[in-house]
C-alpha cells in the first residue's frame, strides 16, 4: 500500500474536505469525463445524498458543486472570483466550463438535496447528470466523497480502489506491525522509510519543496486565524476567538505571569486559528481532513515555538511520519466523519500529530507507534454531531483538545521504552468497528448529539 504524503496533506478550501473539497473534485472529474464524450451536452444536474444532503448547506456542498460544474477547480479557486461566479450563475441559470457551449444549470431546480436513505456505497454520495436539449439524462456518474478530499466513482469503489495502484515502493507496509518490523530489519526510522517510498515516485527536490509548501500553508493559516476577528458565516453567530486569546497570551507572557497549564491554551489557540479560517472558507491543508485540520499544524507550531532545541529542518520528518500513520488509519479503517464519526477525523489527526512529535523529539519507531496508539485510543467513540451541520461547534474547540491530547500522548510514549499493552493496529480496528456500530445520527448528519440539544437559530 502506498498513499503519498501529498494525498494525506492536500491544500484546499474550507469548510470540509469530504463535503466541500470532495464534491468540487467530483464535479471537475465529471466535466473531464464529458469532454471525452461525443454527445451534445445542453445542461447539467446534480443530486446530493446521505450526509452530503443532511449537512450539505452548512458545509457549503452546494456551493462547491456549483462552482465545480462551472469549471472552477481547487487549483483555480479564488474567493472573489468564486463569489462573482456564484452571483452570475444564480442570475443567468447557466454554467460555462471550458470546452463546452453555455450549459443550462438552475441551482434551485437542478441541484437536489435528497434526504432519503444514503446511496449504498458510502454515506457521502452524489450523482451528476449531463442532459440533452430536452432535459433528459444522457450521461450520469455516481461519486463518493470518502473523506479527506478523496473521491471514488461507484465503479472504483466496487473494485476496491482505495489506494495507489502504481509501481511497488521500497517499504510497502499495510499495518503498524509490518511498519515496525521493517524499521527493525532495516534500521530506518518511519520518516526515512516514508521518504524512500516518496522518492521512488518523485525527485528528492520535488518532495522537499512540496513538504515546505505544506507547512507554509499550514503556518500561514495559523497566522491568518490569529489576526482575523468577526463572526463566522453560517447563521450560528459564532465569534472568532483565536485572536483575542492569542493577544491575551502574549500580554501574559510579557508580564511573566503565566501558570504552567497555560501551555494548553497556546496549543488550543493555534488549532482554533486554523479551524476558524476553515469555517470561514479560507485556504487550509487537509490533515487528514478539513474538520480536523488544526491538530497537526498546532502540534508543529507548539514544537517550533515552545520546545527547547526545536528546528524547522525536522518539520519534513514530522509530516512524513504523520502521513505514514494517517495512511494506516485510512487503509484499515476510515478518516471520514460520515463513516466513523469524529474519532475518524480528530482522533486520526491526533494520532498523526502524536506520531510526528514523538519522531522529531528523538523517539524510536516503537515510541512513535505507541504515541499514535495512545492518541487514537482516547478518541474512540467520539461522535460527529455538528450544530446546524456547520464545521464550528464543537469542531473548532475539539481541534484544540485534539492537539493537547497529541502532545500528551507523545510525551507519555517518550517516557516509556516503546512497549505497551494495546497495539496501534488494534486501536485502528477498534475504531473501525466502533464506527460501524455507531448510530447514523452521530455520523455527520446533524441528527443527534449536540446538533439537536443546542439551540441553533
């Protein structure tokens, strides 16, 4: 199994990797499919199912699909251009993607939220249609947004395509046990094995520049979140808090009056800054998802700003180690809140962050595996119950607590010798089973938990 670090950490837009990035990717793929067809296309339609329907408005799924069908992609997305295009589409009821004549698309009629049973393949399903001049469907394709911005067609999902099918890599581990065995046999760290796998596909320079770019976007997202104020969109009137907390922390630092536990506030504020930016539709990095995007960057920023002897040269190893753990979780369980609840998102992110921190602080592969296990184990059973379907409550604070757990897990692991009772593979399998047993109300549908017990209007 090989999942690139750049598949796990993707630059995208908020507020959701599965509900915003994935649907835009699906729309882009559908247009590419249509460009290869000989048929005369006159219009487009779309239907959203399962979690994409229930929480789609709060996650801006409708907006992502509309912009994607208009020809905008993650690579070409710009906030101002997107707003202008949305206004034009609503007024003219057409989209004009490159390579096509003007196509009919009335968002009020041609984008359906289907609140019936989810499609059989996954909780995040959508069907895209191309129509002729009479409005009849001539081509349709079902897509599943399986978490973290990953998208599979119905056929790809049925065929079991869930990882890279390219040439073999030097260290192909499918489990933590295999990973540790390879590390023991070769004497290599997890980051070294992951690096070797990456450079079997791309040049060293491209890998290093890509890792630098990932951290640059993560860090910029933290900084933007620490600078911006105001009310987040969506109707809950959630106030941005990161800037105010950060300003207070800086003032206390200057007076040298901080209590030791204040370090938790620093970790939280870094994560909250990211997730406030995400909620506002800003540029973020899936880590492994948008809803959990604050945990990994907050832990890296904690390491760089607060750990004696920290060096930015180790950030690449942090990301490589974290992506190796994230790949194991995705391959053997899920990183999708709609599939396994928030244990699959913030829980996975905390495991990744704990592993990365343990690695850059000198931990052995056994320490790294132990750190990831501790972090994941203590998120087991966590539900995904966003109020009004928005990635705000409880998601923003939850990322802060996920970062705190990640640092605590790494610290506990480093205090030991790497031996422990519960293997990471067992924690991952337990998470998968727990998600399978979890009621659909608690899997990103906003039909249970805080979503129904907190007034949201």
